[in-house]
């Protein structure tokens, strides 16, 4: 018998012991007396001794039954207290909110508004796990994870908060030196910034494989989107990056949009969680993040989906 089943049968036993009747308990649960009797039988089998002396006139507790009843009442009251405490936490701003996301995404689109959120909710603490690893809220101690791309884990609940699109860009100074390309083929005149390891063909490699551009030899490569962005800002060449990495630079004119993704690829940005209902802390985090992404024009808050 597992812990959940044991707690269920223990609660039934306590009710029977208090009321002295299988029938009364059965009526409260919408069950038959024989169903309640079987649960008590299973509990007695599990503990290895009789808990009740049964007769046609009354039900009496054995010595073992009296011990289990006394301890069982306190255990069930403690479970109720724990449940109420957890519910209170989920409906309040008290406690720690644990979120994971890509390092570049966290630095650009979470950290800028966290101070304001904590000023409004000073009792809430935040643990932000900046990682390239694909975390799973179901098996790790996380309230949610921000994921970009197709969701493969159907056991998680997801809320789409934006859409990732890809942009080819370069700095104004670099374009003044090398000239503005007229089409994709004209990119051969420019030095290119690329992802060092790209097993899923996200960056320039994808455009080469689909025949949009010829084979390239990048002038600078690294695995960090933030470093690729900085390289483009410094004039090392043209980069092909997600819009959420460079949206604010494009708006400020620090980078110039050369071409949109010729494939028009779009990937959902999701806040994924293990539980169907968001806690109050996660709700305010989600709203603040959605507002920020809307302001920088990276998608918007869309209807929830599983």
C-alpha cells in the first residue's frame, strides 16, 4: 500500500472509529457499507492486526485501533494544516519563485524589470536559473521554465508569451564601410558572424542547407547569442539572430535590419510549468514578462494552451 492509499484508508478508519458505523461513513462518501468495510480490511491487512471488534450491536476499537486512532487524528490534522499552508502560499506573494531560461534571454528580458517586480512584491524572492540546459519543471524544483521552439513534453502546461523570428543585421558603421547588400547573394561581400556549434541548423547553416545562400566561411563564431550580438554591434560583421536578442538594438538604430528570414521561420516562446494552475507569484511574473515582450515587440501574451 502506497502512502497516498494509506492516508486515504486512515482517514476512513478515523471516521468509522468516531461514528461507530460503517453505514454512516458510507452515506457521507456516497458508497456502500461493503466498500467502506473493504477499505478497513485492507488497512488491517497492511498494519498486520485487527483494529476493530465488530458485532451486530457496535464497533469497538482494539488496543492497536486506539493507538492508530490517536496517532491518525494528529497525522490527518497535520496534513490538513500543510494543505492549507501550501494553498495560502500559492495565493500570496510570499516565498521563492524558481524560473529557468536561456542566459541571454534572462539578461535581456527578465533582469531589466525584476527590481520593479520585487519593489511591488517585497515578500517574494526569485531564483533565476540561467542555463542552456533543457530543464523540466516536473522533475526539478522549478515553478516554470521559459522555452523557445517546439514543445515536445506533453505532460507540461504551457502559455505562449511571444514568437521568435530571425533577422539578418549589421551595425551602421560596418555597413558604411562595406556597403548595404542588395540581396541575399550580395551577403558574400560581408564578413559573417556565426554560431560555433549549430547541430540543429538554426543560423547561417540553415540558409545554406535550404539553398538561400551559398556556402559561407564565417569571420567570427561563438556559441553565445549575447556575444554574437556584441560582435555585430562592434562591427565584426553581419549576424543572423533571433529578434529577441537584437530587438532593442534595432529599435535604437544600433543595428540595421538587412533582411528578414527568407524562410519566415517562427518559434513559440513559452512559459512551461508542471501544474495546471499558476500560483499567484507565477501569475505576476508571467504578466510582467508578457508586458515587457509586448513593449519590445516580441510577440505578445497569447491564449493558454497545454
